C-alpha cells in the first residue's frame, strides 16, 4: 500500500472523528442552554402568577370598599328622597284640605243661587204668560184697525203696498234721471271743452287741401289727329289698350282730350301714364302698347314704394319691414268715398301724433298706428274679412308691436283697446275722414241714409217730427210736450243716439237734439 495514501486516510479519519466530537459537544451545550432558558421562563411565569394573584387580591379589596361606599351613599340618598317626599305629601295634604274647604263654601253659594234662580224662573214664566196675552190682544187690535182702514180707504194692504212702491219707484227714477243728466252734462261740458281745445290745436297744425278723386281721368292730347292714332286701324289700338289696362278709353267730340274711365285708381293711373308715353314715343300699335303697359306697371310699383318711404320719412318713423312698406305704398291708388287712402293715413298720423304730444303720450306709437290703420284696404279685394282685422294680421306678420296691432284692429271698435293710443288712432281717423270735402258720397246712398235717420228717430214714443240737417251730421227731434217731459227728453236723446250707433253706418258722428216746446193759450174776452 502506498504510504502517502495511508497517511491521507489517517488524516481524514482524524478529521471525521474530530467533527463528530464537536457536534456532540455542541448538542450537549445547546441542551444545557435550553434547559437553563426553560427554568428561567418557569421562574418568570411563577413570578408573574404571584404578582397577578397579589394584584387580584388588592383589586378585590378595593372593589369591596367601593361597593360599601356606594351602598352607604345610596342609603343616604334614599333617606333624603323619603324625607323630601314626606314633606311634599304634607304640603299637598294641606293644599287639598284648603281646597276642600273652599269647595264646600262654593257649594253652599251655588245652592243659594239655585234657589234664587228657581224663584226668578217662576216670575219670568208669569211675565211670559202676561206678554203672550198682551201680544194676542195687540194683534187682534191691529187686525181690527187694519180692516177698518181697508174699509175706509177701499184698498187692501197689498194694493196699498204696490201703489206706494210704484210711486216711490217713479220718484226715484225721476230723481235719478235728473241727477244723471246733471252729472253727464257737467262731465260732457268739461270733457268736450278739453277735447275741442286739443282737437282744434291738432287740426290747425295739419292743414291740407282736398280734391275728391273721381272714377274718370281726363288726359290732354296734342291735337285731335292723335285720337285716330289711339283708335288705330279698325280700333285695334284702343282695344289692345283697354285689354292690357282694364280701363275704358272714351274718345268723343271733346276737343284735345281723352277720357279714361274705371273704378280702380291704380289701373287708371297705369292707363294714363302708358298713353302719355305712347304719345310721346309716337309708335302706337298693339305690341308696343303691351310693352309700355308692362313697363309702366313696374315703374308704378317702384313709385308706390318711394311714396310710402317718403311719407314714413316725413313722419319721422323708421324700422318698417320692406314688405310692409310695399303694402303701405299700394294705398296711394286706393280711395274711400273719393278720399285717397295713403294721404288720409298720413294726415291721420299727423293729427294723432299732435294729440298724443298734447296729452303726453307715446307720439311715435300714435303716429305708427295711425299711418298703418288702413293697410288692410290694400289687400281687402284679395282676402275676405274686415279691413281692420286684415291690416292687424299683416302688421303682426311683419313684426309690429302688440299695441300697433291693437290700434289697427281697434280703429273701428271691432276689438277692445289695450292702450290710450288705440283710442287716439280711432279719433284721428274719424277727424281726417270727417273734414269738409274730404269724402264724397253717392247721392242715392246719401238720401237713403238721411231718410233712414229720420225714420229711425220717428219710431220712438212721443216724437212728433224728426229732421236731418247739416248733411246728416245732426238730427233735430221734436217731441209732443204733453207726452214727454224734460227729464224724459234727456233720456230720449240718449236712446236715439244709441239706436243710431247700432243700426246705421256713417262717417264721423251725428248730433242728436231733442226739442220740447210748451205753449199755453188763453183768450181775453
């Protein structure tokens, strides 16, 4: 065997043995350390247990002492409560004793009062019986007295009551009518005086000439030879002109003049301007006539808008919708009883603005409502309905305010006014229409209106005769003096005025005057 290998093996064995010995020593030392730790822990546990026992014993002693103290305190408090309750019971017993004594005294008083009440009740019963007997006797005496009065007067009680009530009602009615007349007269006098001053100041500041427009236009021509050219070969030119304009062209023996006849002022104007341009141009034939008429229609539309804008500028107004300006311009060739509607609207706006300024109201609103009040007439031939309501719809459609719309709709009292300016618009419209010469009326309708006015007033009881005067602006009613007294005359004037308002249509206003004449005749012999 190799000696080197043998030496190495010996060293290894020695190392292994040394390691095993070291492990054994480590284990012994660790066991001894663990045992020492366990003994130390047991000693600490015993010490903790002994400390806990001592602490528990001390806590128990303290708890016993505290319990004893609480018990003593509870006993003392219970004793105090018992003493307080005993004192309270004593006080309550005294109070109840006093109350019992008081109730006894009251009971005795009530007994005495009850006895007195019984005595009084007996006395009252006797008095009631005596009063009932007296009342029966009085009723019998009143009945006998009433029967005696009825026999003497010849009237029953009910008849007398009715007669008395009738007389009182008649006297009250007469007194009421007199008072009403006096109050109304005073109010009318003051209101009419103030209104006349305002209207006079307003109208004198708006002075305009009037020319009532008719249904014909007379067009001067250079010479009579032009008549033949207007007529044309076999009348073709005049037929073409009449067909294009819808106006009758009358060529007669009137020297150097042609008459254009038609109820539509716009068509008459178109025909007049077209014929003037044709004569100036010199070329008069059907084709040229149609061209000129179409061009004139376009020019007239522009002219109407320009005229409306001019009037709006004159009045100092602004912010009108362009379509509303077009509708307003169409009034230039519309008339009412011969009065030009556009110029009537302008004048009404001036009057309304002046009155609004006198009264301290909104001048711009008053002018605007008065200027637009008749715009419904520009479309009244195209749509159904009253022109006031049509105009209100147009104004509302194009953005006018509610007050302006109300002023337009209410200028003929078809709707209730919502502002004072609406009443001013109606008044200014009536003033402009009622100016002398502002409007004309057909003779036949004028005569019929006067006859209707007189016959309406004659239907009232006591009327002897009625006369319409001042072109129908006033009616004089003559009554029989033996059938109608002064108070009834006053009432009759109001009733006639109300009936005229309800049954007649008329421009402006009608004054009703009732005349009562008393004549006393005697003969000296």
